[in-house]
C-alpha cells in the first residue's frame, strides 16, 4: 500500500532504529505521515522533505502544493468519513 501512495520506507537507512512509517487518515483533511518516509513522483523523482517532521499529503485534489496539503480542503468543502473496519 505504501508503494501505491508513492511512499517507500528506506529500509537501508532506517531499519536499524525500528522506526515505522504511520499514515493517519484525518477526518475531512489530509493524510498525516510520520516516520522515515520518502515522497516520490510518477517519474521516480523525490520531493525534498524534512525527515524529522510529519508530512501532510493532499487527498481532496484542491491543493496548490500537491502532493502536499495546503489546507485547500477547507474552502473546497472536502468531506470524507473513512474508518477502518473493526473486527471482533
């Protein structure tokens, strides 16, 4: 799934510290990515990101700074209620 989103864990650099990439779906907002993630475009070019800071990825399609969120979802009226299925 991370590869489909363009996020790839740099196992060679980060596997020794046990840090994980976590993608949190924010209600009516962006995907919040924490951990050692790389953002790669369709041509394989990497976006410059600060490895120590969370990343907010646009999912509304209205951001002027794609693939990053610029909070355009607020003006666009983006609404999503994605929830993981709970299993008993």
